[in-house]
């Protein structure tokens, strides 16, 4: 998680809502969403639920403690030996901002 936030430090952050060892929540700008997506794809690979795709029951279960995931939102996932790291992009209706949620889940 720290690596993702470090890579994103070169980009603008509208608001840091919550930062901890296991969960980060930021508000980022949509005009830099392509750069954020490059960071995520480099770290996670392609999203397991891209925007416009209906979330699976597995997606909903994985994200339930963080507000779930909707059809217009993006979900990335990476497994390691002891943890699962997820990142969610929640675009706002203002078309200017997106909420970014990154969580580390214990297996």
C-alpha cells in the first residue's frame, strides 16, 4: 500500500480522508485518472472489475467492509502470501473527483 501512495505522490490529491497501516482513503482528480490507472495496472495488473461491468458476488464480498463496489466503479486486487491488497476507484457525479480506497486484508 505504501508503494502505491508513494508512486501517487507526484499527482495531486484533493483530500486525504484517512491514512493508516491497513486502509487509505483519498480524493483524487479525474484529470489525472489515467496516471493513477497506470500506477495501479503496474502494481496489480488489470482490474478484476472494470467500470461498466456488473460486480460479482465475490467482488461484493471482498469490498463489503469498504462500502462495496458498484457498476461504475473499478476494483483492483493483488494477492500475496499473507494479505490481499485491493484498490477501488469511485468516481463522483461532479466528473472532477474520484474517491480512491486502498485496503490490506489479512487472509
